[in-house]
C-alpha cells in the first residue's frame, strides 16, 4: 500500500474470494477474477493480500460545473447546474470514446494513480457544489460505477443538504451495486444504449441484456431514467438498430422514458475501425 496515497484506497464493498491468490470483483458485470498484486479490467481495483481495493476513492482529476442538459437530462431539474466529477478507467472498450484521456489513458491507470496526490473527500465535493451554487452533483466523464464506494458517501451527504444526485453511465453495474445506489440516494441516471447486442458485445465487450435489466430496475425503483444513443456512421446509425432501440424502450420501460440521439465524432481509436 505504500506506493499509493492511502486516502485513495477503499476496500471494495462487493468481492468474493476464489482461492488464496485470486479474488473476484462484483462491482460490474465483468466480474474480474484478480490475482494478488494485479488490477482488474478497469485498472482501478487492485488485489492487495487477496482483498480488493478501489484505488480511486477521492481521486478526482476532473471537476466542472455543467448544465444538467449537457449530461443529457432534459426532464430532470431543467435549467439547473450540477457539480460534475470524473476519474480514471473504464470497464468498456468503445473505440469511439469521447473521454478516452480519462477512460483509457496511454499510461496504465494504476501508474497514474500512484503519482496522484490531490484528494477530494466526499465532504469536500459537497462543499464545492455548494460554493459553486450548484443544485446537484453528477458523476460522469468516465464510468461512474468505478467510483461506487465514493458515490455512496457522496449521495448520503447530498441527501442531508438537499442536493440532487445523478450518474451518466454505461449501466453495466451488478444488481447489488444498482440497489445500493438507489438505497443511498441516486436520483437520476442517464444510461448509454450503444447499439444492438452484437455491436455491444463486439466493440464494448459487454452483454447488453444486463444493461436493459438495470435500466428497468432503476425505473421500477423510482430513479429518473433517461437514455442516450451516440450514433456512429456505418455502425449503429441504421434504421433497424434505431427502431429496435425505440421499440425496446417503449415495450420494456415505457413511453415516458426520454431517449436522446446524439452524433459521434471520430475520436480515440476510431480511425482503426474506419470511422473518420
């Protein structure tokens, strides 16, 4: 642990020992089996003496004040601003990532974190939001599920001060994590529906049915849900994929769920896939 700022280390709430050398992470649906001294796929969970720790608790390299519509949320506290934070790492492999400098930095995440010194406590985050006259806090930019333990503390504090909370997420957390987010005060979530099952499996390394499952779980438990599909030419911007997403939203989530379509621009590894 001496190579880290120990304030960044927080024991992972959900994990399962496989044997004396391997522990499984149960935060997202990748459910990485992590060997001692190694990190999982996202680069933010490390096995120290066969216990998993988050290495990004309070490690917040990006902070900004954003309009709620930028997330996008168009039907949740319109006209307000949210104090927005992000950290490093991601559990997806999207070649078009718009925030790849955080999600997939060229330097391994764990090496970046070892050099980081600035710590933002949950209390400090709420104070920053109040100081900037923000009505809410948002965890965004990279995948917010990676900040799960930190988010729980932030949400609890936010509820006490009347500040709303939201995630902008790929929706790939485990059910236990989703229920904890709800119980601790998640008010709203925007989930990115990146395409059909084949595209999400091939380019994101994920099972889209788990994402639809979580979207329904949030709706059924009173969390405000909006969805976004980033349209990528020659990949998911087909009439069939768009119509299938719309039908799935109406049939499974309801006609009242806002669905945003936004346009992608070439970024990250897009050139490698002919998106330029």
